[in-house]
C-alpha cells in the first residue's frame, strides 16, 4: 500500500512579489510568505512603512527587500520588472475603495479606483508572466479580490465592479496559463481590520451591520489571511487554478 504524503507548504527557493505591501493585507502576506521560506520583494508608494516592515522581516533572519513603486505608473512597473530576476509568486494586493452611491460617484474617482484595482493588476501581471514564461517557471499568481467580487453592496458600485473584474480576470487568465503550469487564483476576504477599512468601521452602526452579515460573528484579522496566502503560493494547492478562496466568515453562504 502506497500511502500519500502531505504536500509541502514550504516556499524555500521561491521569489515572491507583493504589491501594497506596507500595511494591512499586503503586510500580512509579506510576513507569511517570508516565514514560509520565500525571498520576498515588497512594493508600495510609502517608503516609511516598507522600511519598517523590511527591518522587521530581516530581524527574523528572513529574506526581504523593498522598492518604492506606484503600480499605476506603467513605465515604472515595466522598468522595475525588467531589472528584477523572475518571480515565482505574485500577490496583486494594491487596491483602494471610495464608497459612494452611483448617483454621487465622481467619474474621476471611478477612474482612479479602476486604474489601481484593475488596470495596474493587468499590467503588472503581464510583465511578471512574460518573465515566468521566458524562464519556464511554473508560478502562482494570487489576486486579492473581495467577497464583493461575488455579491453586491450599497455604496459599492465602483468597488464591486473592480472586484468582479478581478474575478473574471483570474478565471480567464488561469485557463490561458494552465498549459504553462502557471496557476492563477484569488483570495476574497470579508471586512478585515486594516488601515483601509478603519475609517468605515469607526461608524458603530456600520460595524454592527457588517458583523450581522458574517455568520461567524466577527470581523476578519490580518492573521486570518496569512495561511491562505501560503496555501495558494505553495504546492499544497497544486491542483487549484481559476478558483476563488473565500475568507469571509460565511458572508456569501447566506
């Protein structure tokens, strides 16, 4: 009898790129992948946060470096990727939200959110994938989506539009890259306690309404996403592509 062995969650020898890495979900992803053994490269627009996080990770005697980068600047992204060694893992995390009803939505806000949440993801992924293909890398691409890529919500028409777009991008690209051994999946969190959600969750009425929609009865913590990032990055999820990993406390199960 040949008994199976648990696939490895180890990322030794892998290189990971994490966007929006300085805070919140990106910070958690950076620490998780580094602790799993990957060399990580962190990018965001805020150098102070990157310096502090990089020092923390290096103090753990793990491999990390950072680059101040605006992922909406297409030329800067292309130059950055061209100068880097190829990546095995890409975490597309940079994103934002400007809640508003449709009738109050400013088109410039729509353009900004769409540019960061969707256009920059497609551009960066293209550059990373080209290098993966050139180097015959069977990589893993993880798009940070949202439960709002599966359901609707008031004052979220723009945000939901971007996350539904990311879900479509994930599924389509997964089919395109599957023959090359490159996997593409998304992580879809509920409301996680991060600097981005903090202003909204200060409204106690809104916070209570959010928690009432989560069957597990609590908001998400950054730690709730760290295991899923390692899982999707590693061989433990080797048969998963085009999938959405919902970390939503049961929100979308209703």
